[in-house]
């Protein structure tokens, strides 16, 4: 019975995803938001319609979907793109990560929170949702300096975020055991980069040879599934591994450019399942558990994104009309933040309920409200006449 229910559920979710996609076009809302809201409706915070076998079976599928996104984002880190926008990508991404940590930490301390707990929450607030931002960029169809820079920022900011989180965890643990989070972060980041290189370098030279210049869809699927499976097996970040592999293929494969197109062609069905399941697992009750503290945490993250994004854009000397847009475009937040929260909660069980409740509450808000902000920024740029 489990197999039948799983297949029926997948079929219904694909059809629901198609309806959400069409409705998003009619209402001009991001389809990501529509899928998340539908996931909320059918998930644990709504009608609770999903069978248990479906929840566990979708975990590897969502990992595959995120690896596809990472592969495509890595493809934006080409020499040409980094030459044109590298200063902006590095300056804004670092400013956003450091600024978010400091502003959220300082705000929570001023509100009376324990400085150690506030520091961990500030570090968790640095995470973004690359899948949501990438899909909004794809849905908008806009391609210009701003979107190229934004794609580069999304590709690297979670690396800085993980490093900052590990350092903050080590600072809180200075009384003992500070080396463990540093070693864990080095394993996660270093192992993912190494795995991405082991897969990406051969893929750059071997794909696109059966039919010269035209990598087959099978090759793209094989690379993505291999990267995802090995990342899970080795317990490293499949996001960073996929991004590294994508960047290497984009920079080293001189005989083709089409592997990324093939991934784009097969990506959407996986993304439908990913966003529906992400919405289904969101817990709305977390929004109300801590009341004003949750509201303050969300407000501080918004303020930090806007202020730090502006500061980074000023350092990068981007055009004046774009400086105030990077922070609002980078509001979406998802699983990486919850993952950081889980690690922090395990390290400090006495803070565990607060950490998990706040990170989950922020995820609910920013997953639903973040993509429309990103899309509004892109439409503002279009109306104001950016360079295409």
C-alpha cells in the first residue's frame, strides 16, 4: 500500500504544482510562493493530507533539486562573470553575512537576550534560500548586471555563512570544546569543495563528447545524482559540492556550454516537489510561540539585510540606483538556517527550544514573503530601465 500511496501522492503533487504555476502567472506572484502556500495548506500546519511514506521518500528528491540549483548557480561563477562582477559579489556577500550576524546579535542583546544565544541566532540568520532566489530569477526572465551579481552572491554567501556560524559557535564554546565546530565546518566545506572538484573536472572534459558540443540530458542527470548521492554518503554539503562542480564545468569545458541548459530542462518537476514539501513541513505554530521575540528577530534580519546590503554595494561601487536593492532581494531563507539551528540546539540543549522556534519561525516568514520581495526588486529595476 505504501508504494501505491507514494505514486498517487507524487502524481497529485505534480498536478497541484502545475495549477500553482499557472495561478502564479495570473496573479503575478512568484510560483515559489504559490507552491509554498499550497504546501502549507496540505501539510502539518494545514489539512495534514500527506501520508508518512511520502514525507520520507521526498528527502532524497529535495536533495537532488537543491543540487541542480547549486550546479546552475555554480555555472554563474565563470571567469567572465567574476571579472565583470567579482568585486561586487565578494563585497556584498561578505557584508551581508557579517552585517546580518552583528546587527541581529546586537539587537537581541539590547532586548535582553543572553549574548551567547543571540550570537548563534545572528549567525543562523545569515543563511539564504538559493533555490527560491534562483527560481524567481528564472521566472522573471531578466538578465542584466544586477541578476548576474545576485546569482553570484547567492552561490557563495552560504559558504561565508557556514564559516561565520562555525566561528560563532567556537566563540560561545571558548570555555572548552571550541575546536569541534571548526573541524566540522572544515569537513563540510572542504569535503564538499573537494568532491565538487573530483566530479566537476572530469565532467568538464568528458561531457559533450558523444555528440560534439551537445551534452546529453542523461549526462546532466548522471552528474547531478552522482554529486547528490556522494555528498550525502560523505556527509558534506551537496549545495557546495554542486556549486563547485558547476563552476568547474563552466570554466573548464571549452567545447560546450549546454550542460546547464539540460539541467534547466529537467529541473522544474523536482523543484515542484521541493517547494511543496518545504511548505508542508513549515510549522506555523512557531510564529506564535515566542510572540514579540520572534517578531523582533524577523525585523532585525530584515533591517540587517537592507543595511548590510547597502554597505556592501557602496564598497563595491555598484551604480547608485542598485545599492538599496541587494538586501531586499536576498531575504528568502530556508533549510540551511534550520540546519544551523539544529546544530546549535544540539550543542546547547538549554537554548534548544528557543533556537529552533526562532529559526523555524523566521523560515516560515521569509520563505513565504521573501520571494515576492525578490520579484518586486527585479520588476522595479525593469521599470527604472536597467542595462540588459
